[in-house]
C-alpha cells in the first residue's frame, strides 16, 4: 500500500509498479463487460445501464484485490465494503434510470413517427386538394368563357352549361366545408353540444339525403335495426358521420350493388355497421383508410357528377367526430366488400 508520508517521487514509482497488476486484474473485467454489452445490444436499456454501472465497480473491486494480494487487511475490508455499498446504490438507480430513459426514448420515437406521418399526410392533402381544386375551377372557367364569348348560344346548351357550373360550384363548396371541419377537429376547436339523440332519426335523415345519389348510380341501400338506441352526442355531427359513411359506401359500390346499414346494441354501446360491395380493401391499405386525403388505388379524378368526396376527407372527418364522441370506428373486409363499424356510448336516461 502507498504510504502518505513517503516522498512524491517514491509514490510515483510505487504507482508505476502496481499499474501492471491493476491492468492485469481490471482489464479482463472491462473486456467481459464489453462482451456483455455486445450481447445485450438488442436488449432493454435498463439491463444495458446496469452492466455499464457494474463494470467500473467490479473492475475497481478486482483491481484492489489484485494489488492487495488478496490479503484482507482492515483497509482492504473497508475498501470492499465501500464498493459493495456503491453497487447497492448505483445498480437500482441504473435500473430506474434505464426504464425511464427507455420509456422516454420510445415516446420520442413514436412522437417523431407521428410527426413524420402527419407531415406526409399534410403534403398529400395539399397535393390532392390542389389537384381537385384545379379540375372544377378549370371547368368553370372554360364554361364561363364559352358562355361569355357566345360559343354556346342555344338555350338548351346554355342551361346545360349553367347546370354544370352549379354542380362544380357545389363540389367546391363541399370541399371547402370538409377542410373547415377537418381543421376544427385537428385544432381541437370542435365544440359539441351533447344531448340524447335517437339514432333512428339520424340514420333516416342520412339515408334520405343519400338516396338520390344511390338511385342515380343504381345502388340499393338497405337499413335494418335490431334495436334503435339513443346515444349521447351532438345531432349535427352524428348526422355528418352517417352521411360520410353512407356516401363513401355508395361511391365505392358498383352499379346494381348493395349498401347495408345495420343498427343495434353491442357490449353496452350503440353499434352502427355500414357494409358496401367494393370488393374489399387490400391488406396493405386497410390501415390507412382513415388517413387524411387517402383514397387508395382507385381513380383520383373526381366524377363529373360531383358525387365524390373532394380531397378524400370524409372518412378522416368521420373518425375525428366519432372519437370526439368518445366512440370508436374501425373497418375490416366483410363479404363482397368491407364493413365500417362505429361504436358510440349510450345516453344515460
């Protein structure tokens, strides 16, 4: 051991003498710790932190034992006791810190992934909306110029052009309304006036509004109810949910197909099911159905009838409104198409 009273030069010489012994005993411990870290590279952060804490403690312990020649003097016993105390304090701290850092790392990674997904959705939305806005605007401009230049002069042709301009204007208005509604949902500015709402009225109004579109396309719309529950919600927003779901089902159902709406109660919730005949959704796309501006692999150019959903916001709006009602919405392939299911809390009467 080093004598504090000996000259500094002698102390330095003594240190150089014991250095090889320290390295001989401590270095294998450090190498074993490095190997353990390599084996745990895919393990939890808590186990990695524990090994990182134990390596210097064990290396110090083994180095001290090696220098002392394993002669358990009072000074060595004190040193070993201190090392054990340090390990008892640092190992639990490393476990707790490792779990905390691990949870925070997972949260930050998920937050970054959500941010990237949101940014991708925003870019996609801008691209789709730009495309969908240009199409009706170009049509309106062309038809307005034809009317102004007198290219179209026959009464019937003028009436037809006016009807087309009206249809394009209606579609533009619907797109702007969808954007406004989506902005309220994403900004958290949506305020619901909750009350007891009979689903019978909501479903009836939604089907009545979509019946002309279905008849024009040749799609049959059926409604069936095991029960007509009363839910806790906001009447206008619930009507918007039903209109969006039924409109989406009609739009993706081919002529002579069927859209079926089923109402009932399941597991203490009101259950709304909307089945279409779209032929099913590819498995790699079904998880993105409710994403903003996602319309799958179908044709992206809106129909001239104006019955399309603008920028593909209908299902995203429906999902936001359902969640604002503390409900759940999902989709899965079912029969000749897919089924959208909405669960809403029942009203407390």
